[in-house]
């Protein structure tokens, strides 16, 4: 992120008196309640001045590696984390904890987001535990969440996109097994989904057909790393687009580039034939060597152009308040 690109954004912030912006840097040696400079991100989250009723708190994070576990609580709404480096690799929030160490998958996350209206720009969220079992980089349980120019690094269960409407744009998500999972309504737009080993890109968990949740990967690309011969759990080689963590899972890949390593059948039923009657997996206008449909699972769908319009970002995430996630992301630098 160049300074010339950031200056208009900072000027816009200054013009809104109800907004608050604070700084995080290792150069800061202390931070007390109500100040605007802190040595750690969590300290900034805990002690920043509160914005006005319609305002937002912008936390500007200096380049560096932050060995922290963050919790953005429900009462901390409209928080924006901004990495001040040239790219998302310059500000890394990292921890290393797997399910065995923590006592369960849902205790492993490096970052947990619960406050509505959360935004992150130009950051990396990492769980560095590697191929050691479930190890979550970030949990997102926040409505109207936006991630722009972010990286999400892990191996199994990297990104727990579990609740609310979430929009990921120009971002990079890496893992091997079920590394985008949960029951949010989430769109991944112009992003890279990188499979670092054989496994499953998604494990969505919709529990009933009337829930407006699901994952949409649109105008993006799936890339791959090295493949081994054993496959996940010793059963498969190659990469599946997804499998249903819960029976009514919904995932759509649209206009996305798929590599040759995608399994011909595309989708997995998680060992339960009954899931084939309830899971809602679909594709539309994808490209690349992994798009051949002749051997696709018979229970997966190929959408028409009319059906696909429902899954465009602004349509799928609009909700009753007519939220425009594309416009929200455009306001970030």
C-alpha cells in the first residue's frame, strides 16, 4: 500500500469527527485508557477511545509480526484494522495452536471477530501450527464484515466463516482440509483460494434449506501447491471443491479458474449418501482444466445465467437492510 494511496483515505477519516483512529506500533512503549497509540493490537482494541454513535474506530497497524491472539467482542462494533505496510505480508497477526494442544478446534483461533461491521485491510491472519490437525487462523461471527487485501494462512480449518454476512475481496486463503468452513453467508470475490495439499476447499454447514447462508466463490482462482499420494485421511488424492459439514451445505463456484488437480467428481458427500439429497453445490461459467463436468457428482448443479444472478455479491449479501458490500469495500484504501 503506497502512501499516496493512503493519504486521501486518512483525509476522509479526519473529516468525520465521530470517527476515531489509533496507532499500533512496537515503537510505543505504553498505552493507557483513552490514548491513541498502543504497543499491541489487543491493547488498542481494549482501550481505544470510543467513536460517536455513527462513527468507526480505525486501528492503523505498523509493519511487523504481531504474536497475539485477538478477540473483537460483540460490544466493539465498527472496528477497522488497517495494515500500514506496502502489502498484507508486511503486517502479520500470528499464533500457533492446534486442537490437541487447545482442547478442541474452537479454542485454537488466532483472531476471533464477534463485533458487527468489522473491517480488515492489508493484513495477514495466520495459524502457523501446520499439518498438525485443526488449527484456526480466524473465526468470523460478525454481520457486515469486510476483508480486503488480506491473507489467511493455515492448513486445516484456516477460516471459520460462521455467522453473518461476510465479504472477502482481493484476498488470499490458504489451507488443505476444510479450510473455509462454517455457516456464514460469505462471498469470496476476485480472490485466490490456494490448496497447499490434497483435501477439501470448503466445508459449509447450513442446517436447513431456508437459511440464507452459503459460500460463493466468484471471479476468483483456485491454485495448488505440492500434492502427496496419500490424500486427506488416506482416502483420496486431489482436491474437492467442498463437502457438507452439515446436511444442507450450500457452495457455489462462479466464473472461477479451477486447476487440473480438482477431482473429476468435484464434490464429496462426507461419507453419507443422505447428504446428496440435501447439500446444494453448484457451478457456473468456471474456467480452467478442472471445470470438466462429464464426471461431476450427479447431485451437483450447473446453474443457468438467471440462477447465477442470485449469487452475485450485492444480491447474495443484501439482506433486509440492503447492505452493499462492494461499496463498503471500495471505501477502504
